[in-house]
C-alpha cells in the first residue's frame, strides 16, 4: 500500500496525484545491492542517511526476507537502534546479503501531466 508523503492518505499504485490533497505522487524505484555480512550495518547506516530512501529490505542469498526497515524521514538515533541490533544478529548468521533499497523518485508536474 502506498501513502501520500504530504498528507498520509492511502493511494493506489496507478495514482499520479493524491485524491485528498492533490500532491504529486512520487514513483518508487528499487535498487538491489549485494554486500558481505561485514559491511551490512555500515551500508544500511549509509543508506538511511540519504534522504530519498523509503524502505530497506535485507535478504539472504536465497532471497528470503530477513528484515524490513521503514526509512521514513527523521528516523535517527534511538529509533534506529533496535534495527541495527537486529542487523548485527543477521550479519552474524549470514555470509552474504542483498539489500533492496526503495527510493522515492521525484517527478516534476510537467512530466506527470505529459504522461
């Protein structure tokens, strides 16, 4: 389920604008990164400090989801500590992991109106 980043209203996958507030809906782009367990925590910290990441999914080599981290704006400090502790446990068990990063791609209103 997708939610409006401005007002929090529920949106469908096809929506280009929020029906509640009229804000343009950003497209979600997925990127997959392979990392060793030694670099897992540092890479996730680095991704969380980027502003456009909306969710981080950690998978094992077989593609099984080990952890999902909702990376909302302002997630820092004490809020992220439990996630990092869980990542430490995952890193101890898995040799290699895949990180799926969902980013919000901002589009201009001209692009939205043309399509």
